[in-house]
C-alpha cells in the first residue's frame, strides 16, 4: 500500500462510491486521511431530517438540516437548520409527559450526478425535547447509545435549539444545529441496521458536551428517564404537509 504515491491513491479514491470510501478508511491512517476528504464531499449532499411531535396530536413536523461545516478540532459534521414554515410551535406542557419528542430520523443522500436520492429511515422511542424560555442560552439534547450495546448502528447525535415564548400558551422551538460524526452517515451501517435486532438503550444528556455556539453558553438539561430503541422503519414518517 505504501509503494503507491499518495496522489495516485487519491485519484483512485475519487472514482469510488461512499461505501467503498468508508471501507478504505480501515486500511491505514494515510488512507483514512485521503478518504476523509472525499467523504466530506459526500456529506455535503446529505439532508438530515428529524421528526418531532407532541402527545395529544396526530401529526409530525419535519426538521430539516443541511450541510454547514466540519469542526476542525473534532472532525464532527455540522448541519444547520433549514426553516421552511417558520418555527415549530407547541403547546406549553403541564408536565414532562406532554413534552414534544423526537421519534424518527431520516437521512437523505442526494446524488447530483444521477439526480436520485437514497433514503434511510430510523425510528426511536420518544426522545423528550424540554421547553424553557427563561434565558437566552441555547438548549441541547444528545442521543447517545451505550458503547457496550450490541447495536449494528450506534452513533450519537447532538441537537441544539432555542425556545421562544409564543402566543396563547404556545412555545416556539427554533432548531440551530445537528452535530454528528462521519460514521453517522455511513451507508453501509445505515443499510445493515435494517437487518439486525436492535437492543434497547437509554437516552442521556451529557453535561460535558461543549456548546456548538462559541458565543453562547449551552444549557445542560436533565432529560426524563426513559429508554430509546433504534430501529429502521420500512418508510419515513408521513409528513402532514
């Protein structure tokens, strides 16, 4: 492997598909560096869609995030929220059981060369989205499976958002960023997860996670105790729009 000049390896990798690029990352450190450059171009054509709803309602609201940047220090992928119908409005809950929750994620890969899309749909047990407009700091939640779980697909993500006081006992949720690792968008693992038995895993909020907003201090939130299961549905949740 080391006999070939890096320029030749890079040229070869420019012609391979994303699945092969992820596999080439396992060859050696130099191949991983070369592959990562091409994988970043792949990630730039991805839309991450979270599905959110509130108990007592029948409709889901999609939250779409498109590529923004790659964090230089951690190599995390940052996707920014793309508002289409303004902020999502929810009734101010009387208790934690009425909190809005995220119960699905759709990873959409846009192939510009062929004008086709790959769609991978994941579903979760409800992940609560606490609402608070007491201060101006961003809030965040993190989905993080246990490292010891036997899941095929077990990569965390981090969502930051703001809350605004709406009218008539309403709270407006304004998403900011969706942050994940490159492995989160690995098509090999996304595809394989549909064929494995998903273990039950807890959802936790990590107080050690740094804020994605340098100008704002992230607000740590203690989520209600609950379990989250990761599974792949046959189709994405139906949008009410």
